[in-house]
């Protein structure tokens, strides 16, 4: 089960870019004079805070789906999807921080990529499990019939 997973590790490190969103909340707190624990003083601050919270909520889902798809499906394709996801999520954050209506494109793109990662990760993990423990490879059976 040991494979070279350098691309997955590199994207994992790059995904720490999500901490940028937390720094933006801190800057917005100073700019709009919103002291902790308050989170709803101004709509401008509320958008930044909400975008960051949404990012925090999606991050663990992204990481699990990313590693599952990368490990059991295809590391290169999964890395490409993850990089697009990170870009789309940044677009979402920046758009939402400016105006709630500007979040839509980044949100839908990142959500679709996340769905693809979840599906690829789930199916490829299930296939690996079936192949390893039940000697049943769905991929091999499909190749035989095609």
C-alpha cells in the first residue's frame, strides 16, 4: 500500500493556504472595529467571517475526499482537481468578502469539484476494499466486459 504520494503531500501543504482566510478575519476585525467574541456588528465584517467559517467547515471534507481519491484513484488527476478546488475556494472567499452575490461562481465550482472528489474517493476506496478483502475487483470485471 506504500506508494509515492508526493503530489498529495504537496497539495496538503499548499491547502494550508486556508489559514489566509483566518488572517483576513483578523484584519477585518481591526478594520471594522469588531472585538471578539462579536461576529455580527457590520455586514462587511459578517461576510468575511461567514466566508471563513464556511471554509473551515468544508476543509476537513475536502482533505478526506482528496486523500481518498488521490490514494485509491489517481494521484495526478486528484492533484489537478484539488488545485482547481483551492483556486475556486479562494475565488469564493474573495467574492463573498466583497459582496454576497460575488460568491456564487467560486462556491459552485468548488462544490462540484468536492462532489467529484467524494465520488471518486468513495468508489475507488470501495473497489480497493472489495479487491483486497473479497477478491472482487469491479474495475477488472468492467474491463472484461468492455
